[in-house]
C-alpha cells in the first residue's frame, strides 16, 4: 500500500516566524542570508517537520519521534503550544531522504 501525505512545512514555519516578527527571526535564525539557518533555525525547522508529522493521521513514522522537555540549542525560540521540544531522530531523517 502506498502511503503519501503532504506536510505544509512552509505554512508551519511561516506561522512561527510571523509570531516572532522579521527582526527577531533574522537575529535568531539567519546570520548571512535568508536561506541558511543558524542551529536554532534548523531546530525550529526540524520541530516543524515533527509537528507536521504528528498532525498526520496514522503516520507510521510517529513511533520514531521523540519528545524532550528542553531544547539544547535555543530554549527561547520554541513556539509549541505544549512547550515541549520535539526532535526527529537521525535514523528517521536518514530514512526520509534515502
């Protein structure tokens, strides 16, 4: 059975950026350009992927998602409603891109 779902990552990230405002987003997430993020920006992007995956019904990858209480990179950049840090294991990322 083919399992294809869509995660609107652009929409999820845009909502987080809009909540902070352009100046704060540039300060926290982009040092030189608006393409390559800082580690904190990468964490927000990864958390957004997880948020999108968690929103999918019957997502087979959900079993690989971890929940932690503190962000090792930038605790103040979280915009999750439950204030939990969400991380994607490297094994899952590797599986997605291969």
